[in-house]
């Protein structure tokens, strides 16, 4: 499932891994090869209260890459696909 542009959340203002990883899972492209690992890291951050230094390094690399794509507007969630939109019912 992909978010529509009006549903895309802002970058979190906190410096907590659980917030950054939650944001990543919401905005990453569905076919991003790092998405499953980021989802696992989110689970670890929620259970353990944070990430290990190695996990943090790997998560930060993905965070910087996805943040750059978010700023550039090149993530799938920034591209409306009118063919996928429900044009009947509420506007």
C-alpha cells in the first residue's frame, strides 16, 4: 500500500530511532530492498528501546538515502497515480 501525497508525514522532529524508523517504513518505496530490514529494526527499537551501534549505522545510511529522495520528491508516495485513485464517492 502506498500513501498518497497528502498523506505523507513530515520528517520526525525527535531524534529517537523509533520515530525515524516509523517514518521510514511509511515513506519508503514498496520495492526498496532495505524496507524489510528497516521494519525489523523498527521492531527491535520498539522492543529494546533503541538500536545497537551497528544497527544505528546501517539505519542511518538508509535514513540519509531516503531523506534525500524525500526532499527531492522522488519517492513513490510523492507521485500521485490517478489510475489508482478512487474517483467516485467523496472528493
